[in-house]
C-alpha cells in the first residue's frame, strides 16, 4: 500500500520458503512490510495465521519500546492512508501492552486514539484487549478510547454500528472509559451518549429532541409493516430514508420483505460507493431500471466519490467479475482509473514481471476472490494505460509476454493476462525470468511474494540486472525472507494492495527514498 525504501537491511544467510537465497530486513522495515499486507487471523500460502500473527505482534512490541513517536505515526498512517483496519488495532494494542510492561508512559493514549477511524473501532479495540489481556483496562487505554469516542460517535454511527450483535456496544464503551462529550458537540453529543446508555439498558426513554436522525428513524419504525413499502413510492421517499440514516441492510429488515427495484431505487441515493459496488449483482437481480443504473455509473466515474470511498483498486476488479451484466463494465473501468489516478506516465521503458506461480494464486483475504496475481496484473495494466512504455511479463517456471492494448480497457487487459497464468508452470524462477526478459529497460518492477526457487543458472536478482538500473520488488505477502536484496543500491522493496502502492513513484522520480510516508518533511527514522 505504500512507498518504502529498504536500504537499511541486515545481511543474513537465509532461504525463501522454496529454498532460494534470501535476505532479511531490520525490525521496522519487516514490521511495515508485513503490516501493509497482513489480514489478521488469516492463513497465507506459506505461513499459518497463528505464526503470522505472532510474528506481527513480536515486531510491533519491539518497535514500540524502541521508538514510541515513530510507532504512533505509523499506526495512524496504517489505519488512515493504508486503510488496514484490523492490523492497526492489533498494532496499537500490542504496542501499548509492550510499553506498559516496560514501564514506559506518555505516548500510549495517542497510540490507542490513532488506531480508531470508524465508530465501531473503540469497541473492536476493547474486544481485542480483553480477549488478549483480561478485563482490567489500563488508564492510558481508557483515555485513548475516550478521545476516539468523542471524535467518532454520532447519530449515524449509532444507528449503523450499535447493534446487539456486538460484544461491546456504544454504551459499554462509554461506561467503561467515562467519556465526556466533546464541548464543541455537547448540544447533541451529551444527549446521544445518554440515549446510547438508556437503550442499552432497555430504559423506556423518549429519543431527545436534539437527535433528529434518531427521532426520524423512530418514526419510521413505528409505522405498521403493511404501510412501510408505501413510503418508498412517495416523491420524498429517498429523502425520508436518508433523514433517518437508513442503510440498505436496515431497510431490508424494516420492510420485512424483498429488496425489489423500488426499495433499491429509494435507498441508493444515500448509499456509499463501497456499498454500491458490493451490491451490483443484487441490483441486477432486482431489475433496477437503466436510468438508476446510469446514475450509479456516473458516481462510479466520479474521481471525488471514488477517492472518498477509500477502496482498494482491486475492489473494482472484484466487482467487475461479480457483476453479471455488461452495464457496469465501463463505469468500473473508470472507477479503477480514478482509484489509481496518482500513477504518472513513467519516462523510458519499464519491465513489469508478475509472478504467476501457485502461491500467487491464493486470494488476498479469506473473503476475497481477488488473488495476489491479480494485483500484479492490475499494476502492469494501470501503468501501461497511463501511457508508459511497459513490457508486461508473467513468469513461473517459464515466462510469457503479454501485449497490452494502448487506449483499451485496463480491466479487460487484467482478465486477458490472468487467463494465461497456467501457461508457464507453477514454480518461481525469478532470476531466470529476468535473464530472459531484461533488455536495457530503464527500470524493473517485480510483483511477487518473493519466495523464489534457486535459479537454474545460478546468480541473483542483482546480477541479472545492471547495478545502475532500479529494481523494485512489490511484495504482496510480507514474508520474512525475500529474494531481493534491497540492501544494495538501486534495489527497493515495497508492499501492499491499495493505490498507496503507487507512491513508489516518489522513488522512481528521484525523490528522497529514505523518508517514511508518515514523516513527510521529517528526517527519516530509518
């Protein structure tokens, strides 16, 4: 998800999981590379979830004790810019625990607050903490959660996240951390906090007048079931649902009937883009009219809305594959273009090698159909469609060249590339692929989990490409050993899934490669 220069690297005699020569990183770089790809609690091809999570916790605890300010900034960036929700919560909790165990104070409250960006996350943090360390919650944790609560709790978030399926509801958090309302929000946040506690304890209290959205929802809930669908047919139906903070999930429960075209049409104007792209199949199955679909397509093509949605670019590829009709294809293509708008046209020629071996065929998370190899194909296709001169190559035991079509569809290019991944075996011969395909390119990008076999002809990545040519390894999995020695000049290792991956352009453009992305303008912590 990000730009990182891994120049500071420990030379080590190591092997990849497939027996090739490998290199290891210093603690901070190892933590960052793992964090930006770590789907907490999930197995990967070579590493079990428990081992992977233990490695993550160990790295966090070591860095937090060593450098608290760096860790606070890193956790905030990981949750905000990198958009890694579970990893940032675990990182903050383990960092605070390690610092408390070491008798260190002063930054722990900031760490907790930095990990919370969504209103359900204070409860998620508490759930993780109590499961890991018991129900005794230290004061710095309480104070950090209180800071987050004042920042995040509002009427809409209460309606969306404060449900009886949660282990820690809003009231549980409020009563535990003793959060007072933000003085600037006291007119409505004080009544909100009281109402959250009243309803948690089943007190029959009227919704306060200051909470207009909650009162609007209460009015809708009071309607007899038989009269509810008629609300959707009124001219002000969409506005009525929006005023009541009605999500599509809440609407389905409120109607106690099917989400037909009328229901979707009424709630779509107030749905976020993330919810829209996850429901394209449902919209088609409900036969939502083309007029409504056209309005949604315009939203998907709007760069501002795409940016606000904070979606990984691969989400649009996933939606493209899931949507059964062709009416979404062009709009999703535009959304992908908008989501990767920070990719510039690179000067000269770029060789992009995408690992198509068996391990890269695993999904990026248990709930996703997008694979690691898809991330590589997406990277190459997007770079080419920005006007760069790109040679896109797939490799495993052998290799194939994939000709990109300038001016065509990035999504179709990705699909065409991925249709060929079985052509060249299942191993990972990175060095041999470089030897066969490097032809005086100005830079090389390798997208892989970096677990190569020993090359048939010997040698290494560094010997296969001249020393003055930059080589960027895009590590999609974050394993501890890697085939690329980023301790050498012009050799860099980056990682991730989101558009932040393309901030590697700072390296390509000759910017200072030593600064961490959360320390812009500051001296590098590395």
